[in-house]
C-alpha cells in the first residue's frame, strides 16, 4: 500500500498541525469529508499516523515510520500540493531521541557501511575525493566544469576555457573547504558547533556574492512548495537544536545523513545550504571512517526529488538510499 494524491494531501495538513478530519476539511474545501476520513484510515493502516479517541478522533504523526516512507515521484511532481514550512514538531521529535534511537532509526542502513576503526585518508584517496567532490557538488548547482576540467584546475592550476570566473571560484571553494575539514578534524569528531558550520559556509561562498552568517532575508526553493522559516534568532535556535541532534548520533552513516538533510532543510544561510550540508556530511564521514562521498552516482533530478520528499513530507527514505548507494 502506497500514498495516493488524496492521502498525501491529508498527510501534508497533518504535518502542518491540523489533527482532525473537520479541521483538515476546512483546508481542503473541494474534498468531501468522507474522502478525508478514508485517507486518514489509509494513513493509519500504513502506520504513518496514530488515531487517538473514538467519537471525535484526533491523529498524531508516527515519525519513526514516516522517515522511512517512500514518497512516489508523481506526488512530488503534483504542483497543486499544499505548501509546507519547517515542521517544528519533527525537529522536536528527532531532538528528543537518544543516541541508540538515532543510530537505529534507519534499520540496518547506518551500520552496514560502518567501520569502527578511525582511519586516515591516504594522499591519493584525498586527491581523488577532492577532485570528484568539487566537480560533482558544483555540477549539482549548475556548474559546467567537467571532471577533467576540475582535475586540471585543482592539480595544475589550469582554468578551463569558456568557463566563467564564478564557476572556477566555486570549484576552488570546494577544494578549500575539504582542506579545512582535513586540517581541523577535531571540529567534526564530537560536538558540532555552529561556528564550524558557519566557517564551512563562508569558505563555500567565498567570492560568490553570498552573504556570510545567518540569513536575514526570506528565501524560496525552486520547484518546491516548502517555505523556509525566517528570522535570524529563530534560525539560530533551530540550528543549535539540529547540530545537537547530529552530534548525539554516533553512527557515521546516521550523522552524515542527518547533516545532508537537516542543514538544507533549515536554509539557515542566504545561499549555499545544500553545498554546506554536503561538506558537513563529508566532514563527519571523513573524520569517522576515513572516507567521503561525492554523489557521483546521483543525478540532479534524483537528488532534488529526494530533498522534496524530506522538505515537504519529512521522509528520509530517498536520501537514505542515495547515501547508501554512494558508500557501496
């Protein structure tokens, strides 16, 4: 049994805090309340929500099931789906989990690639990761440098012809971010601080017209109905909560997955949030098992859909699959 359009819309309103069929019906005026009740029953059967009470029931989200739910692609392509914003209830739930619960959240996925011995990357492996990650992470942002162009730039200082200074700078910034990670491993080994993430973002955005520090402007995400929260103080408080949660996890896969998802979800910076999330996720992986990942196996569309699944439905299933594939 999978989500359909009707049940997905009802789920989105449940995530927005509407907990009963009548209140959801007020939001979905064109949908008969019986249809909403059938969708609620479907969500209960999927164990995504729990029914509370008998005569006038309310419903609560079962986040442990929701984070592993597969969201069909066609639902993410439906432009009529309701808007969403940062789900504080989800942040509070994941923040309440202890280490064992966090590390076991994604079944066997976090541990199957786990290496308990902390290793140091060889110079050759580090060079390979630097080139591939700088190229792919930039390509995911629309950069037209090829892998060969990136190699020549980073190893021989040869700028690619017919490429902009902006694109060149983006590649170089990734290399510098990786150098920062390697030189300051202690910052990514235990308790994460906002200043460390802020420095990663500053390096990623250097000379690209991106303002450093917590954003002060409203931002929108292309092709998404997710509207990030605004306000520097609120962003900063949520950033601290998110970093505390990531730090509490001990499994390298879990830590990296949470960084990959939660940093872009918050959209704490004016731009470069996904790049910062990718670099933080790599920093956590490098400083725990001595290897990183580039997302080379993942195309831009697949990654975008994975982020939509999380931004709007709080499902980490697609991002979990992407990271697992990268580490196989």
